[in-house]
């Protein structure tokens, strides 16, 4: 899992961009798929993010995950 976690931040949009996606509450199928995929990825890597990024960034991803899980 270590290598995947190290590569994950470079493979996803920046946390600020994901936060904007949350604020827009996507209704088109592509946006919904992206939100679900990101939510699932964050859930999988979140326990290990502290090993590859600062705590402030880990918290930001946790907040974004919560927004992706909310119903709006």
C-alpha cells in the first residue's frame, strides 16, 4: 500500500479543486462518478496519508471526504 499512497497525491486533483467540486454538488453523471471515486480513494488512503504529507493537508482531505459523503 505504501507506494500507492505515495503516488496518490500526484494522481488526483489538488484538494482545493476537489473542495470546489463539493461546493458545486455535481449533478451530471461524470461529476458524480468523480466524486464517488475520490471519496472511495480518500477513504482507502486516509489512514496512511500522514506518512506522505503534512498534517494540515491530511486534515484538508478529511474535510473534503466528509463533504463528498454529505447529501448536500
